[in-house]
C-alpha cells in the first residue's frame, strides 16, 4: 500500500458519535478523540453545531502536531453523499434529508487552510479491507448497505459507483413476497425510512429488536423461558440490540430463532450478488452484526447453506466454500477512520490530467497512478500552466491536433531524476520550464501532437535536456513565468529579418496575448509608436484598463470587420507603417495583409505570426506568396509595391533555445514585470479548468469577464477561480 508523505487528519461523522484522529505511515490511528453528535429539535441548528464541533476538533488535532500540522483532512460521513461532497440524504445523520446541502463548502468555510475530501462512511471503510482483493463490504447496523470493491481496478474504479459516486443503498429495496399484489405491504415490518418490507426492515439491528418483540407475542412459552425475557423483565418493549447480543452469547434458543429469521433475507441477497458478480467474499461490518458476533454469523451461514442452489455459479460448492463466503470485519469501530486514511493515501498517489477526448470539444479531468521515473527520465511537478489560444483552438476543432493532455506553457519543479540522468543538467528542486518545440522536427510539439503539461506530474526524457528544451527559472518564479514560452515566440518573430526597432512605427493586428506581447516587446526595444487593432473592443478595453497599452494607440474594428482602413489612415497615415505584426487567432491573416499595401512604408516588414492556416496564400501586387513556406523557413519574401516601394513578408513558428534565453533575459531585467503580471487576469484550479476552458473557447471570457492569460495553479483545491486585479501572483515556493 502507498505510504503517505505526511500524516493526514481523518474524521468519522456518525449519527451517534463523531471521532477524529491522525492517520500516519504506520497505517494506524493515533490521537483519537470523540464527541457525541449533537441532537436537538431544531435539526438545522444541530447540523451547524455538528459542523462547528468537527471544525474545532480538526483544528485542535492539527495544532497538536509538530510544525504546521497536516493540511489533508478526510471526512467519512454517515449519510448518502455524492461527489464531491453534496448531501443526497442525511436523515440518519441529522434527522432530516438536507438534500443538496454542500457539506464540502461548509467545511471549507470553517477550515480555509484544509484540503478536505469527503466520502460516505461505508465507501471509506471498504478501503480498510482492500487487501481482500475483490469483495463486497456489508454493513449491518441501524441500516443495511453494501459496497463492491475490486483492488485490481484503477483507483477511480475500485469502488463500483455511478457518476455521482453513489451505490450500495440496498437496504431500502423492497423484498418480494410471493402472493402479494404490487404495492400491498400490509403486515410487513416497517423501516425507519418509512418503507414497508425492505431489507432494512428485516435485517437491521433495530428491525431485529422489533422482530424479537413480535415473536415474544407469537411464542409466549418460548419467550418466557428465554434469558432475554429475564433480562427485559418479561416486557418485549424493553428488548434492545444490546440485550439481544447478551442473550445470544449464552445460546438463548429464543434469540437463535430470531437471528435465523432476520438473517434469511440477507442470505438470499448475498447469494444473488455472489452469482451475479462472481463474488466469493463478503466482509461484514457494523455495530449490530459484529456486536452480536458469532451467533449472528452462525445464523447467517445456516441460511446460506439452506438457500444454496445446486447449479449454475454454485455448481460444486462445498460447505467450506459457503463458510468462507462471509467473514466478520475487525470489529474495533475504526473501519471508517482507517479506511479514510487508506483512501487518502491512495488518492494522494494519483495524479490528475486535463484531457481532451479525441473528437470532443470539451475537456475532462482524469486520474492515473503517479508515474514512475525511468533510468533516463526525470519527473517534474507542474506548479503553473498557462491556457494558450492554441489550446482553445484545439478544443474548437480549428487545429487537427489531438494531444490528449493539453497545454505547453508551464512553471515546474523537478522532483526526481533517474539514475542514468543524474548530472544531465537537472536536479531535484530545480525550477524549470520547457520549450515545447523539438529543435529539429517542427511537427513534434508538446501539447500539439504530444501530451502537454496540464497535469500534476510530467515525465520527460533526459534527451529534452540534451536538446536544450529545458530552461532553468528563478527559484521564486511566479505564475507570470508561464508567459516565457509565448514571449520567446515573440522574440523570434520580431528578430526575423530585423534587429533594430528603434524609432519605428508599428501596427499590431490582434489584441490577444500574442499581439500584446509583440506590442510590449516592440516598445521595450525602442519602437516610436505601436498601434494595436482588434475586432474585440472589450479585449482592448481590458488591455487599456490594465495599463498594457494606451487608449490613443487602439483601433477597434466594429462588427464583422467593416472598413477599418479609414481608421488606420486617420491614425497612422498612408505609407507610414514600418512594421506590421499579424497575430490573430482565426484564418483572416491573408486578407488582413492584402489590405495593408497602401499603408506600408518603403522597406517595411510584415510579420506573419498568427491567422494563417495551412496552404494559405497572400495575394501581392505581383503574384501570390505562400504563408506556410515563409513561416516555416524564416526567410523573407520580397514584395514589390506600387510607387516603387518594397516590403518583406517574414514569419516564424515556435521558438528556439536562444529565443528562450533572450526572452528570459528580458524578464530578468525586470522592465516588463508589471506588464507580465497585468497579462494574467485569472488564476484557477485544475478542477475548475474544464468549465473555464469551455467558456473561454466560446466567449473569450471567464465568468462573463474578458480574459487575457488564464493560469492554472495545480496546487489549488476545489473549483477555484481567482480574478487577478492588482494582487500578487502566486509563487512556486509559497503554498497557496
């Protein structure tokens, strides 16, 4: 079983008693404490009191540990609860269903420092017995439930659940009674839930006590001769589960008969599940079954033998097979606490990936076993990942890439280096980013045709270091450093065919991250004036409000384009543009370039950065220019213009190690610190990413507000979305 890197706090929220403790690498509990679960006529008040007590006890438990104490808190709750922590029915816990109550949010509000995980107490308990392999966990207490567990399956599938994490509520299924009309349940025992004739109404602890009282009336002679009668002063109404257990321990004939009747429906269910699912092991937990002990199991096994079919799945079964079919749990009342700890240990050994299913227009979070590090590999924990326009284009189907895992902008930390990779240039603790572009194969790109970086842990070969694709970053890098990759592409774009930007008049078409980085870098390198044009007035407004560009340098294209040339002439004038960068996100690049010829100065350069699909051609006054060839080769394409002017079409794709170093030098200078921070408009958790990316792909907004760069902080928990408005960005060495 996976070992924990640090202790975790575990909680068992029961209807009678609530307990907390520390679960550590010895897979034992320590510092266990308990309190009585509050009860009062005002059930909503009792619920809030209960949660306040849980929060106080968890905080006390944490404070008692060395250092800062555990942040991971696992809560097993005695209620029907769906993922990730929404109550479906808490009647047995709080006396009312409270359907839809967000238990996870309520606990996080009380424990803002904690990473809280919630699951049903029986689901948690199943993890304690995972070494049983493939089995069913039955609980027979105040209710009856069953969970099916298979340790051979992947983590997320070990417990057989539906999409909401629910299953096992078998206790409230009505039993078939031969000869009864549908809906006619007269004379059937009543369950606490209100059902008549369900499994709980026959087999649970309270139901067995009621059965004993009814049989005392039916068989007065047997009742009066019983030890149970003496213990209850001859009054059937005083029969309790404790009294039943005490009488069963001395082989009381009356109680033996009661147990044979109450366990018979359960025996039938076990045989049905055994045949249906091919199960050969049922572990039984619960205060009533284990409280009565061996007499209860003897009665159950007798019914199993009596009801055992002689064919099909059961062909050739012996009495030993039947005896091995059911076994008691440990019976120390720690099942949910220890199971919750084991679940957290396994959960913490899982890693998440944001995957785009092939052909789909959305993303999903998948879990997988933490990858191992091969001899020539190194493992890196991703701290921050940028959401690029390319990712959104892949989601919308505008690119044919299917990388599986999206993303190619990151800040990461090396956590392990394989034996044959030691000394290759990375060591545990190093903060890095990666160039997603293979230096000798323009088609091999992380997040394009290879799995990307929107994952908790990435495994890379040392060959990436040898090729210069791993770039060292400052140890205190903030989330803004995800922009190093697009900035390196901007460096390459602006350096193709020109090194001197001083005094030039520049037009940038497109106000996305790529366009804004071109504008910022051109200014940084001395351009006299940089105009930015965009179809999105809201995006321009966002860039202006965040201090990235001046309002006087903005040109907004109304509607679907219109005649923007008149606005351009008014702002820049004919034959005045020294450089143009086309950085749009759709296929309009060629049309934009073709409309610019009258405004280009002699010797101008036009940079083909974005908006040029494969095989796009640009119509020039003297023929057609292939955009893809220009961008792939990086060689200028000379164009003759009217009036004896000339211009050069230049372009680039991706960036090299030298471009990364140049971009890194720009960031290390500190001159663009405020701009880089201003480009990040939102920091989100990975759990929030599927919904955020869908909105971004459709509208360019996050929760209705225009977004520039969205950064995923993979250390955040829950569905967290933080707008960034003048607040410091998270740093890799500082826990959120």
